[in-house]
């Protein structure tokens, strides 16, 4: 079956512009996660959704970052007024549910470059 | 809080050498433990997992045993291949996932 998909795969934007990153999780997966991976670094947790709700937004780096999920499916991560330090690979993952024990399935990521 | 600490890399081994990548965890509850692998130019994929103490996860010749007494989940492989060159991430889940910083492995012929 289809895995997690993300779009765009690459995004180059000018400093100060807004960007939207999209994630399509595996069908039926109720939990969805966003991470950021900077060059040579580990995974930085940003936010997770259980259904359409995001119980914990404390991982978002600043108020320029926001995320939403609609219909328990597609999620959008929006970065406003992008800065050069936002350049990274943004990864989305989904799992059957938020409860422990279920593995996450990752998308291929969106590589964001802010010039 | 919950966290994972894994061995820093990079690690370079010759083909057929024995591999150990150490991973220890801190968790307030009863986490599930995972190893993920990221091959060059690819996304993260699950390598193996264990959901309770003393469970052993295994896949592609890799093994890791959930040790509650030492709060560890070390990754091992008896004979590595060039194709095992990748970055390996240890992770725990108590609902939310916590990932280690990753260990880069290069296997040379």
C-alpha cells in the first residue's frame, strides 16, 4: 500500500517568505508527527497529532511555526517569515495510533532551503 | 523526562567485523524501544523493535535486546556488510517518540 508522502520534496524560498509543507499519512493512521532534521543532526520533534488534535505544541521552535490536520488525514506545517536557520529537512511520520508500541512510518521528507 | 542516549559516531568498520551501537534510555513508564535506519539519500525506516523487557528484536542480521535492569537496547550485528553503511537511530515511545542523535556507520571493503 501507499506509504507516507510529503510535498514538495524540495523547496527553496527567500528569507521572509511563508512556506507550507504537506504530509499525507498512511490511510487509517490516526497519529501524525512532524520532525526537523538539520544537516548531520538528529531528529528534532516539532508536533504530533492524534486525530485532528495537537495536545502538545511545545516542540514548535517559535510562533512562526504552526501546523494543522484536517479530516484526520492530511497535515500542513506552515512556517511564516522564514529565516535561514529554518533550513533543514522536515520529516513527517504516521503511526496507527499514539499509544506506545506502534512504529512510526516516515515520509521521504521536504528539504527546505532559505536563501 | 524521557530520553535516549546513543553512542556517538562516526563508526568505521571493515566488512565482516562485529558491530555494537550502544543505546540507553530514561523513561518514567514502560516504553517500547526501536532502532531506525537511514540509508544514504533515503528516509528513515524501522529496523527492529521490542515492546517489553527481555524481548529481542531482530531483522536483517541485526539484534537488540530490551534490558530493563540496565535500561539499554544495544544494537548488534555479527558480520557487517558494506550495504549496512547508514545512520542508525535508537528511539523510545511512550506515545510520543524520543530519538537519539544517530550513529553514522561506514563499512569499508
